[in-house]
């Protein structure tokens, strides 16, 4: 998306050919690049999040398999499976994915670490219930910025949480900033907290954050 106003074209005649030369300022605003960095549905993803990402492992048991189906409605994780049109009871696997140890290594008490694990399990259950009842969506963050007819593009997809995808906009925008600066432009207004980066290092950071997103502090 071209956000800066181009100056008039310069016309040059070379024999029987007219050549149009476009000019523009060599300075680009970071906010313009960030504005061109959007979160959108990732239609390339069709798998369920629990089949694609770690952290969602669970068992969905048909409610009618329990001795008293009426009692299952009071059970945690009981929900309507809209895809199969049956009521199921979701049970999380007994795995905290290192959350407890992670918290303890950062100085948390046993009680705080256990509460963090319990809080994450509640969040995971809430999301799973919502996905079973209302369906799931995948998201991607894409930045597409054009300067003098040249596109500077980067993206990351396969994100199962829209709110988390929003937090990655600056990551992707900074990757595009690097491309634009490498082309010779000067980008102003870049957040001071942003370190110098390469596309490879930033994408690796995003990959690590995606792997950890299910149990962030």
C-alpha cells in the first residue's frame, strides 16, 4: 500500500521513446509501515489447532458414554461439538509443558507456580470449548508496502489466537523496515526499544514465541 504522496513524474524523450521517471522522498514513516501490517484470516490452514500445535492435547469423550449423561452437563469441559452435533466432555492431558519449572526457575513460589499452571489449564479449556462449539479460526500477520512500484512484503501465518497475532504486528513491520532500509530509504519513528534485526532472526523469534504462546506469563 502506497501511503506517501508521489511527486509529479519527470518526462524524458529518448529518440522515439518517452521515459517517465517517478520521484519520492527517501524518508518513510514507521507508522505508515505498521498501518500496512494487518491481521487477517489464514485460509491456507484447515487442520484443527490441536492437530497442528502443541499445548492443546486433550481427549473428547462422547457424553452418552458416561453412565449418567445428565450429570455430564455439570462437568468441566462439557460442551456441544458443533461439527459432529453431539455433546462431548473434554479432558486435558496431564502435562503442564514445563510451566511449573519455568515459573520456579524465575523465582516463583510453589503456590504461585501451581496457580499459574491451573490458570493456563482453565484458559486452554475455555478456548477448546469455544472451538468445539463455535469453530476455530487461523490467522496470519501480513505486511505489504510499496515504494516506487517495488513491494516489500513479509508475513507469518498458522496463528490460532487473533489477540496474539495482533502482538506480532510490530515484529513483521520491523522485518519490512529492514528490507526498506536495505534498499536505501531512511525509516523514521521506529520504536527505540526495537533492536537491530535480520529477517531470519526476527522470524526465528516469532517461531519461538508461537511455540510458547499457550503458556505465556
